[in-house]
C-alpha cells in the first residue's frame, strides 16, 4: 500500500542551526502538507503546497520556515535558525484532491538543544 | 473562530467493551469531518471521512456518526481490543480550503486494559 515516508525519523540539532526535513508523498498525490505536534499537544497545521507553490499557511509558518519540492518526488521543510521551541514532531501529509483525506507520514522528531 | 472540541479528554475501558467518543465543532461552512487514530509517536491514520450528506459511516469496528444540524459527531468503537489504545482525533474541514488547513481537536486518549 502506498505511504508517505519521512526522513530522518529523529533529528537533533543545536539552537541556531538550520534543518531540512524530508518527505516523499504518495506518488499520484497533488497536495502536500506539513504539520507540527509539540509533545502532549494537538496537531497544528503549518502549510499546504500545490502546483509548486504555497496555497495556504498558518500563523506559525513565518519567515523562519520554507518549503520546497526540488524534484518530482521530494517535499522538504526547512527551518532556519532553530529555536528550542521548535522541538516537536513534524508530520508530512499528502492528498489526491483538495478536500479528500490526507495521508500522514510517520513523522520526524526534531529536538533542538 | 473555527473550533473542534472533543470529549472525554481520556477514557479507560476494559478489553471487549464498547465506547463512544464525542466531537463538537463550530467550523463553518462545513465541508467534511474525519476521525483519525494516532498511536503514540506515530502519524495519524484515517478511520472515516464524512461529508454533509452522510450521517453514519463504518470502518470495521469503528462507526462514526455526524449530525450536521447540531454540529456533533461521535466515534463508536465496538468490542475494544488492546490495540485500540491510542489518541483519537476529530478533524473538521471548511469549504473553500483544502484538507490540509483543517481544524484539529485535542484528541481523546483511549486506554484499553485487559
């Protein structure tokens, strides 16, 4: 069964460093998303991406964040100058159409020290 | 402001018993409602998705109901198993936004004990 894959599963980085989280969405999906879940809290929407551009973003998704689809398969989230409060699980998801269910990856646990 | 509220916050039941989780929402205009199961440290997995015209949908031992008039949904789990222990998240989408920018509930943490 097709699935969304994310790498790495766990990333530890020093405060102020840049990190890139990687995702391979399901191959025939057209809509891609990033979410964040701080430990013990609910899932929060960060950004959606369609047709090679951001279609929607939340207030969390400020200039520190950027997304890219560098080739036909990968979808990346870059966090510049990480802060301690960026420590969270980051989930990538994809969907085939605008308002159909989103399939989630297993997440990348980011720890900023 | 769009909101999704779930109850109870947590629930403990014995294996084999049934349970019902609740979701109330104020998302408008309504497009669809989804229930996800999230195991600890894993990504959410979709259980059901319902649109305005659907008032019940089943997926194995999971049955979701939707009352679009009262803006309430429930997830009923029948004959619970130890593997049902997880967080169950209600997610509601509004029209004219894509599924990604949905409103997530805080989840109900279900623990099934032997």
